[in-house]
């Protein structure tokens, strides 16, 4: 049986990995193609042995024994392959699933824990805009490689000429006339200057290409992520996305630059040196290239395993980054609950897992480089043994042997670079796969209609109707949040939605904003399906939102207000602040509108942040205003200031109020009461409180018990007199 077929037979019957459960014939076909190159190496060794037995080495037992050793090594390579294959099978079974106390939010495109490998077409699309810089750096790298081969040759010729000159002339005059050496020395100087200039061009072009590619790729990925629907961010942590956006792009840029230029230069030097070796001794060249061939085979065997380990290591590092980012973003909550130690322990756990995976990756890369160095060191040993025998047989001169040895060492250094390039190539491949797993996703793949229609402002009424809406969040598809609900928000009126927590109030606001798409039913604006409308127009021009917890950016108050309309003038910014009852406290700051608010508005009070958020929503003058529990988290004084501001801006708009505190919706034109995803009551405040068995009455009674007097209107002197009249009947 052929020496590489027998291990394959053992693998079929010994490896229990499910991924190997395929027909025996198909397995043999695939594995024979994969490992068939071992036969080439075995044939090469047999060719050398036959040459020795029939040629000039026939009388030399040492050379014959040496080449027999090479042949035996070739026969043993398939057994090494078997061990590696078996180790990979065991690794596929024993790789632990990454677990954490928080959801691991990085899904894989392929679904089996490894991202889909980048295709050549995808790599071409990434590199194509910078092809000119890449070609320039590759040409310069090829020139450097040529000079690296040419300079030792010129140096050797110069040394030979000096030796010949000293041999032919008298020692006293030898130091006086070196004119014959000037042409050769000048050629050597030109070669060295050419190498230096080509190195400068190569590095400069490569850095320009890498930085521009990195900047464009990072911008493209960031823009792509921002266009994803909301449910995408429900299942992906911002820290993990940031890790891909920054670290993976940086890793891909660095590794790609190294692989592109170093790879070409190493390949050019190897090919050039191989040609030089062939001109000296074809027999020894075949032996040397056979060892290089074995290094390539080892790299092919380790490639798949190392790619898998590299992806797992980078994914776990991204998970650890997500844990740290989440804790730092919510640092106040962490400190309030004294969870510093718990967060540290959770982060330590994820970092240790990432460290363990990184160590396993390091072992794999180290084993590959160790085997590569072992085979490469065999080049020197082979040249010494084989070349020594050729010199003894007077088939090779001592000078040619030294030249062959020096050139072989260049090949050794070049091929040793391949192992480093291979490791960086694995990192570049994995980083590119992680980037492309997001770029491959169409942001509009879950939208039934792309939406490109707009309603002119002068004809926009703001009449919103929810028709038989059924909705479940993609993260919890089994739980229906809204179940066949019908609501009508009359244009120009104030409509309130109330109900217990989890009834679906904020979900309705999200559907109106088209942050999510309902599974059944539709939302219409002035009779038009909201999915046919341009979502950018809808959010920029038609709808303004004031949420319970306003998020401000770490910039000035002016820029936070202008965020609602980037082209707003200074007068419009101040007018919006005045309308939101925020101008007074803003102008009391030392820097006024240029005051920095800190991360997430940390330097402002809750009421101040809320009023700036109101100004941000009002600066675009939206015909539809959504107040999502805008005052539920404020103290009494801040709530009065915000309510005063809201009272100014709610006139002549379609207003949707979502509230727990029922005192804020007493004057609404219509109130919808939700429970368990369904509308159970509707009417005005006075109509609903009369139904003592209704949900609304229960909510009002419950809030009166918790906060006596909150739902009652403020008492006045006239009100007290009217009460006395009723009591005494006059």
C-alpha cells in the first residue's frame, strides 16, 4: 500500500468527528488530492537515490545513506499528517463553547462558529481602489529582492578580483593601483543605492495604501452599521462592534501590508536564488527545493486549524471588550450598586478565556514555525553532506560550494519569513472575515419596502393609524408584545397611551418611528403605508421624539441642539432653546451655548438634559411629536419646568404621549389603555375614571395611594368656595 494511503485509511476508521462522516470514496478522493503532494516528495527522494546509485555517487556510501534518510523522512510525512489530522478531529470535538453571564452577541454567518471565508472577489473590491499604490510597492519590493540577490554576487566578484589582483602583482604595488576594481565597485555602489531608493518607495507607498485603505474600510463599515435596523443592535453589543470597527480593521491593514510586500519579496528572492543554485548544481538544487516543498505542506496542514483558533481568539477578545465597554458606559450604575468587584471578576473571566485561546493559537503557530525551522536547517546539513561529497568527487569546486552555501542560506532566511508571513496571513484572513460578516448583510433585508415617498409639509396632517398590528421583538419571537391592536391618532390632537409596564406602549412609538417592522398589519400616515415613505424623511422632517432618558453627546450644548437639524442657524438654536424653557439656565453657564455637557450629559441635571432634548426635537419643527414618558424620571421642580416647555410646543401638532404618571395626560383629547398587548379601554380622562371596574380607574387609584393628591388638579381659592357652596347648598 502506498505510504500516504495507509494513514488515510486509519483516519477514516479512527476519527469520530461528525465533520468526517462522509462516504469513504469521497473521503479518499479529497484526501488523496490533499496529501498527494507527499508522493511528489517521495518521488523526488527516489529520483535522487536512483541518481546516486547509477551516477557519480554510486561509490560513496555516506551520500547514499544521507539520501536514504531523506527518502525515509518523505515516507514518514504522511504519518505526521495523520497525527495532525487526528489532533484536528479531537480539537473540533473539545473546543468549549464560549459562555458568559451576559449574552454573546456576535453571531456567525456560517452558523458553525467560523465566519465565511473571504472570496477573491471580495478581497479585490477592498484592494481595487488602491491598486496603483499596491503595484508600486510590489514593483519596488521586487527591485529590492533583485538587489538583495545581485549585491552578494557583485560582492563575490569584487572579492575574487581583489584576490586575483593580489596574486598576480607584487605586494608593494598592490596597494597603489586599484583602477581595475573601480567599474565593479561602482556597479556595487549603484546596486546599493538602488536598493535603498526602492526600499524607500516600497515602504512609503505601502503605508499610504494601508492608511487610506484602513480609513475608507473603517468609514464604510461604520456607515454600514449605522444603517442596520434596530433589532440588529438588540443582539450586538456596542463594545463588540467597536472592536471589529477598530481592532479588526487595524489588524487587517497591518497584516495585509506585511503579507503583500514581504510575501512578494520573499517569493522573488526564493525564485531568484533557486535559479542561481540551479546554475551551480542542479542535483543539490532539487534536494534543497524538496525541503522547501515540505515546509509548504506543513503550512497547508496547519492553515485550517490556525484560522479556526484565530477566529475564536479574536471573537473572545471582542466579547471581553464588550463587557468592559458596557461597564464603563454605565459606570454610575456600577458604583451605585457597588459592583466594581463583580464587573472585574466577569471581565477577568472573559480575558482569561481569551488568553487561553490566544495561548492555544500561539502553540499552533509555534509548532508550525518549529517544524519549518527544522526542515530549513536541513538545507544547510544537506548542502554540507551532499556538497562535500561532490567536492570530494571533484564535481564541484570549493568556491562554488561556498557560493551555493551562501545562496542556500538566503533561501533559508526567505522561507523562514514565510512562516511569519503565514501567521500574519492567518490574522489578516480572520480579521477580514469578521469585517465582511457585517458588510455582507443588507441593512434593508428585513424591510418589505425600501420607501422613497415624501409628503409635502403643507399637506401633512399627521393622522396616524395602526391597523391590526401584531409584533414580537426578534430577540423574543415567541412572546407577542402587540396582538391585533388598532389605534388611531387624530392629526392635530393629543393622544395618550397608558397601561402597566410591558403592555407595549413604547413599542407603539418605535413602530410609528419605523424602528421596527410589524409581523402583521400596517401603520399608515395620512392614509399611506409608512413602509412606502422614506425613513430618513420620516425621522428628520416628520417626527420629533423626546424620550424618558435623553442621550446627549459629549460636545457643546449648541451642537447637541443642532443635532436635530445640522444646518440650523444660531438664531434658530436660541429660539428652540427659548421654546424649550432652556435658554435661561444655558445663559447662566460661564460658556453659555459653548458649555461642554460631558459624556451622555453627565454635567447637567435631569431636567436640564430633558429641556435640551426638547430643544433638539423642536429645532426641526416636526408636525408629529412623540413624548415617551418624558417626565417620569424627574423631580417635581424639573417636571414643572419641562411641563411648561411641553405645554408651549404641543399646540397645533399631532402629539403622542406615553406615560406612567397619569397626571400628565389628564387633558389629552384621547386616551388609550393597553394591557397585555391589547387595547382594553379608550376615551377621555373623565370618561375613563367613571368606569370603576376599568383598568384606567385601577391605575389612577393605585397612583393616588402611592402619591396622594398627584392626580388631583391644583386647589384654588375659587375651588374651595365652590366646595363650601355644595356642602351648605346655597
